[in-house]
């Protein structure tokens, strides 16, 4: 689960406070705060709003008495929600909604602003302490009992620039750290129980690694950047191996923002167009009317996706999209209001973020729940086989020919991809059956050839491996 952009909430910090923070470069410290008592919040009745074929129930999570602003940042599967709110004096601070009550989250560093990033079902949180007006940021791991730990950088890294991004159900955290002296190179790292675990390294051809999410299988997704030409691409990492996820067109930039436990990855490609990857195959997401280039920021285990972008409504900054299967709808505003920004979705289809209650009014933390509409469609995965119809031990400059076939009882037409390991041939078919393709290898090596077939709803079947030896 991912959160959206953190903006608008940073207070300017005095020079003395910044100087204090900048000298704090020793071992990461811990604070032990008692869990705060619940506070009163003012809420509105729920509202039911239809968006195309789907109906949502919208719940106002409220603001603390005397405050004017609140926002939901992350939600777990037991409907615990962490976010931000204002107090009567206008100060912004983190808040935890659980069981109908709201509990303040104590700040870690008085010089900064503590922002929730993720909460898992055990109640563990990662937060980010941002020092306003500087590039200083601390990643914080918070235990359910309220004890907070500042996470360390990678060995030799900058302890003042550590960023938590994602966390799975086991509490394994992934994030990004920087090299000292404001170097542009970033490292993807993991932590467990407050301790550094590993630096995952960099993908071939790229120097910087910026992870964004991790699932329960330990798979990590994010963006790799070449610090020489600043080309960037979405990546997946698992068990020490990187995979370049590619883009909608060759050579274009892409970014991966979140993934679920079934392997669906969401992000952007070709300058901000919303996409998802299913079993390595990239697919464009339809953009509903009312929002411009929404960025997918989260996906649940059913494959429901949320994202947000620029609103086309006059006077509104943001609008949000909801994708379910082949359906794409504009996430509805509070009745009569104009703006939404969705940040996190759980496996129950509960979405949190913010929206105004009246045009031009302050933002409130909102939760959207799918209360009716088509469930995620039942869809069979194509069954794919692959066989060579020519010799598989060849000389460089020679070709091999493969015959693929697949069966699928539903949801055509289909597209197929021969993955030659040194290039790709793609095509499309209107019905199941068999087909052939040839490929010429120019370089010596051993290549594992597979065939994948994707149906209209995004289910991908992958064949057996046929090994080709090029001498």
C-alpha cells in the first residue's frame, strides 16, 4: 500500500532548530511515548454516491474539535487509519483513527513534522520526520505500544537523509537512503525491527535505486535512475535479482509506485500515463473523465487501484480515479463538493485520502467504501505451451523457430509476447490456438525463451522454458 504526495504541510523551522537537527548525526535514537488518549472529532453523516456502475459510501473521518483540516494517509486491513490533522491553533500533527476514535501521534523531533507513510495489520507504522526548509528527513519505525525508532542509513550513508517508503505484514520495511554530502546517488535498503538489513544494490546500467513498496513475499518495486543521463525506469527486485519492467514504448521513462501480494504493480509510463504490470506485461489504464493523468499510488490484493491527478473542475486542484478490472471511474466527491485526493486502499476496498465538504472549503479526511457495483471479475488465466520446431543449438547469426499455443475459455482477444531474452516479438490474436515465430540470435550465450499470453482483463499465462544455446 502506498501513500500519495506529501505536500502543503511543512512548517518553516527556525535556524536554531535546524542547527540542532544537523548536529544530530550519531546513532539513531529511540523515543518511548505512552499511547495518547483519544480526542474528540467532529464528523458528518455518511453519504452514498454513484460513480458510473459503482456506488461508494463516503465517510467523513472528522477533524479534532477546534481544528479545520484533516487527511487520511494510510489504512490497514483492520481499518486503522493514520493521517494528519490541525489543532485549534492551526498546527499540523499526525493522528491515528481506530475503532471510531482519534488518537494523536507524538512527534519524534520537535524541529520537524512527522508524517505517516504506512501502517500494517499488526499496528506497526513507518513515518517520515521532515525538517521544514531543509533536505533533512528521518525515517521512523513506530511500534504498536508507541515506541518510535529512528532508522539508520546504509553503512557509510548520510544519517540525515533516510526515507521510509513501504512495509509488509511481517514488518520488513523498504526505503531509500542517500550518500553523504548531498550526493545524487540513492540506495534502496531494508530494515527489520529498527535495524538495517541490507542494501539491495543497483540494476545494471543504473546507479540510483529508489524503492517505493514491498509485498509479503519480499518483492520490491520502485524506480532506477542513471545518474549520468538521468534516464529512469521501473524495476522489480526479489531475492537479489532486478527486473527492468520497461515502459509503454521503447526508451521511454517509467516508474513503479506500488504492488500487491498477487504481483500486480502500478505506476506511470511515457511522461505520466497510468499503467499496471501483470506478470511483467505492461498495460495502459483508462483515464476517467474529470481527472488529468492520474498517478496510480496503491493497489489491493483484489487488483483494485487508486490514483490521483489534476482536476478538470474549475476551482479544484485534485481529482482521483478508481480502477476495478476494466472499469475506470472518477472517485466521487462529497455531495456538492469539488475535490478528492486518494492515497491508500486496503483489501476490503476501503480507500482513504482527503476531500472538501463544500467548494473551496478545508479538506477533511475521507474514507470511501465500495458499497455496490460489479465485483472483480472471475477470469481464467490462459494456459500456454511452447515448443521448438527447429534446432535449439545454433551458431551466432542463425535463427530458431518456436511454436506456441494456448487455451482460454474467456475474455479474448489476447496478445502474446515471445520473450527471447535479447529482444521481443509481439502480436495479437482473436482466438485461442497455435502460432509460430522465428528469431535470429547475434551473440553467443544461453537464452531461456518463454511465451506469455495476456487476455483482455489482464490475466497472463506463461509457458514452459525452451533453452537456446548460441555458439
